[in-house]
C-alpha cells in the first residue's frame, strides 16, 4: 500500500531533453498541456525544478507531476498530444528541444514526443505522440507550413563556384558543430606535431628514400601501409580495386585507338595470351582518366591524363601491364610497361597516381560525396518537415555535413590553402574538374552501385574476383536498399499516398531543378522519376543512393587517405618536374627525389590526411540522434542493425584471407554521415 501511495504522489513524470546545439538552452518559463485519447486535457503544467537551472544545453531534465495539483490527471487515458510553449522572459530565451517523454507511473505507459525543433516564444506547439505523419495527414498544417517556411529562409541555395554544385548560402546555426576542438585543423596540426615529436619543420629536399621513411614515428604518424609497397605492381593493381579511387576501373571489351598497345609489346605480360584472348576471357581492365585532360594546373606543374591497362593473372591478382600518361599517342607520349627499367616504371606509376589523386580529391571524395550531398541536405531541410518519415530516415546521415564542408572549404580549399600547396592542379584545377564531373554524374548510374558496376562490366562477381570494394560494397548496398524498402512501404501503402505527398514531391522536384543562384535546385541528373514520383521504387532508389553515398561511398574514399597519401612516392598528390617520356631511360633515385614534395609540404600532407582519416561519428546504424520512434519503424531499424552485424562478421572473415586486408567497408568502421 505504501508503494502505491508513493506512486500516486507523482503519477506522471515528464522528461525533457534539450538539444546539444549552440544556444539551445533557455531560462524562459516553459509550460505544457497533456491531451489524451478521449479528449481530456490537463491544466497547464509549469516545468520548473526549484533551485535548479533547467533546460541547459544537452541536458535531460526530470519533472514530477503530482496528481492532486492537476485537474483531470487521475482519469486521463493514453497521452496522444502535448501542447508546449514558453515565454520570452530572461535574455537566454531560445530553446531547442530534442524530445519530451511522459511516463504514467500508475499504468507504466510511456509516451514519446519527438520535437527536434526550436521553440519560439509565445507560440503553442502541438506535437503528436511519435510525431510521424505525411503532410496530407497533418492535424496542424499551419504549424507545419510555418516551420517549413522558416527552414527555407535558413537553408537557401547558393553556387559558390560558377557552374559548380549547389551549396548552402549561409551555414544555419543548427548545422554548427556542437564541439570544435576536433575540427580545428590549425590547432590539431600543432598538437599532432607536439605529441608525435616529429622533427621536419625546416625546409629542404629529401636526401634519400630512406631518409623519408625515417620520419615516421610509432606515435601518431605511424608508417603508412603504402610505404613499403609503393613500387610493387601488385599493390599498384590493388589500389584500383581496394583503395581511394575504386570505381574507375572497367572491363575491356576493345582497346581504344588512342591506346595503341600491341601483342608484341604485351606478349611477355599476359601469360601466353594475345590481347584479344585476354579480352575474350575477361582478364583485361582499364582505367581512363580522360576527364583530367586540359585542366588548369599550377604554374610550372604538370598533370597527366593517363590510361592504365591491367591484367588478372592466373592467381586472380590484378597487375598493371601498360600505362600511357597522356591521351594522344605519339613519340613524346610512349606506352610504358613493367619491362622498362624498374625505377622508370616506378616513376611512371607515381605520375599515374598523381593524376589518380587529383581525380580522387576533386570528384570521388569532395565533389561526389561532400558537395553533392550538401545540396541534397539543403533540399531536404527546405522541403521535408521534421515530422515527415523520410526526413527522420535521412536526418542521421546529414549530421555535421554542412559544418565540415564549410570548415573544409575555409581551411583546405581556400586560395593559398592546402590544395593549392599540396596538389599539382591547385584550387582552380580542382573546381574545374568538379564542374566537369557534375555535368555527367547520374544518380541512376554512378549513384546506384549495381548500375555503376553493370556500366563498367563488373556486375558479375566472377569477373575481377579480387575487386574487394565491389564485393563488400554490394553487401552494404543490398542491406541499405532492404532497409529503405521496408521503411518506405510502411508509410506509402498506396501510390495515391505518394502522389499526394506535396512535401516529397517538392523535395524530388528540387533535387532535379537546375542549379542557379536565383531560384536554384540541386541539379542532379538521373534522379528516378525526374522530378515527379509515381512509384515507391523510385523513392526507394533515391533514398538508398543518398544513404549509401553519405556512409559507404564517403567512408571508402575518405578513410584510406593517410595510409595512401602520407608516404608521397606511393600516392603523390604533388609531383614536381615533368613526367618521363622515354621508356628506355634509366631513372635514378635522385630523379625520383627531385619530383617529390619538400619536407614542409610532406608534413602538411601527413597532418591533414591523418586528421581526415580519423572517424568523427558513430558507426552506421548506431545513430547519434534517434529520430525514429514509431515502433513499427523501430523494428525496421533493428533489422537493419542485425543485417549490418552479419555483414561486419562476414567482412572480418574475408579479411583473414586478404593480404592486405580491406577494412574500410566493415560496418564497424563506417560512420553514418560525412562528418570529417
């Protein structure tokens, strides 16, 4: 009896989670009304713990509600809606709320009210239990319209680079990092140098390759994986299928005229096969970096636009067999092979990787993950209410994306910044390549893994069996697609619901709308439905592509950066001088050293790639902020997490037999969002 009375003395508990955002807390007076399933309402409840500073940023506050003080409380049913508001008292009156949870301590029922919005003064917000609805089912359309109108003012499109991708005009305060220390490149650089005790700040060239190797320490700047494999042909082949730039390689069906390799030239390299026989047996593959042709480059620097031919040997190992460093064949642009003098061939591969690094940083990494998804993030906030189920599905994958883009553009890609110092093409070349890439990239091809593999002739897992990226990424793509299909079908049980959803239709229209400063959209090519959704399948393809890009695509192209770039001969972002043009010339170690960046530039490369390779947020499926509370939807999330655990186990088992292991697509490693 005593325990029952104790419960009755505080029949309801109200838990309020203030968001972890700048200026999220408030000192204003907050009140709440509870509404139940029978139309009963409590009197206004003032949320205030005496002698405690409630509603501080990032804090959870608990409020006891005695039944004898609240009219109707003792006979209320299930709480289906709350009404919450605050006044404008005190200077700190802004308030961002993540969620409010109400617990009936008599019935042990709990009611969750996701908020995820700023509560402005004197406006009475109506929030339904679980707060998940399509716009046509919204009970408070005026509130929903008001909130979207405010979002559109905060999230405006801009093209900061002429003809470039859509970005946010000004970073909304909601998008700022909740903490800064990890993201300050300048401060982190000083800290890393101090902790590592590395000594190489003075200028000067490298005396030998051995002296370069000696700068790495066990603490912080460990020896990169590429340092002892940089001249190895098998590792060079592996870089095409299990490293930073994993989606350029294609199956060869015919040799292009611009790459005039012959049987005589390649005979010793194809294990007794002719070129045609190797093609027929699906053993020849090619990477063509034609897109780099005619890009602007820094003064006195060169950027190749190479082609590389690769052969799968009888041990299923991918080997380079020919490289042409520029697109137009001729006496001054010969074809190099592993039969050339060893250091000559090594230097040719360095110039190939220098071009590959340019493509990687401009397109595979920055352009087609960071910048492409910034436009998608802006469109999502502008068009989908916080209450929309698709917003709730996508929001965890946009965490810190706009913030890291803003910080990165300021510190790394500004004039005279990191790219201008450490890459041959500098900022002008980087943005010129991004613009080129955006003119041809399609969501339904390059942005849809199965279609991209089919386009490159690599959809059959028996072709190029050592393609670690494809083999692991397909597991993840299938899991994401299954997750998205289950979630979409939960809310769109008929085509009519999809067609009448004005928010989702406006969203997809803005994804395809042409980019421009005046009335722009994101301008993505190949969006399923082309701006008008008529089937669930179209929506599923779009959402799958977005989640895949923000997680899998970015992780696979971001996190190997230190291991590849930090030892410059392995994957040189910067090379000085001119590339070789004579296959018979015997390159010396001094020739290679003369091409490498100097000591301070090498240090900059090591530090920034070390910072960029650090994981910043939780693993995929383990969301920093949980937006989904609908029980049926939570079951779908739980199933997704189970699938990811199975995939993680499978990839770990695969890596036992891989040399070296390919760990970047283990779900334990992959973050939810582009947050670094």
